[in-house]
C-alpha cells in the first residue's frame, strides 16, 4: 500500500517536472519569437518612415501591451478580493449555523442563566459594533500621498 502511494507520488512529480520544463522551453521560444518580430517591425518602420517614427511605433506597441497586462492584473486582483470576501462571509455564516456551536451556546445559557447573560451580550454587541465601525473607517480612508 505504502509502496504504491510512493510510486504514485514519484510519477506525479516526474510528470510535473517534465511539464514545467516543457513550459519553460515554450516561454523561452516565445520570448525569442517576440524579440525577432519586434526587430522586424522596427526595421520595417525604420526603412519606410525613419528612426524616430520607428522608436515611437515600438514604444506605442509596448505601451498597449503594458496597458492590456495592467488591466488583466487589475481584473484578476478584484476577482481574488471578491472571492476572499465571499469565502469570509461563507465561513462566518457556516460557523453560526454549526450545530455544535448552537448546542454549546444553549448549554452556556442554561449554565449562566438568561438574566445574567443579557448584560454580557449587550456589552459584547457594543464592542463588536465599535470594532466593525473602526474597521470600516480604516478601510474607507485613503492612503496619504508621499
């Protein structure tokens, strides 16, 4: 049983290493291809329009590529933040719906008593509200410019 598990792990690692090295080779080839395409475009514009226009055309192309990459990065970052917020909400909701937590709370109410527990819950609610308002205020503040 253990030998089979170790064999599966070895095969998985070996496959992952082969795929990673193949992806690295593809990335290097793509980088070289892009460099030659940029050089060819530069030479074409240089021959037809001049050096300044060739440099400006190359800069414009790379600016567009940079803006596209920055846009993709921003979208992915927002999506990751949205997923994190949804996961946090789901975790909080699932914790409150946990039967063990509810049973523990009921046992606590029985042990302490309702009349003693109400002031404790009120103070806890106020503290929770203050902490939530502080976190909302700190999230809403902009970072000062340097």
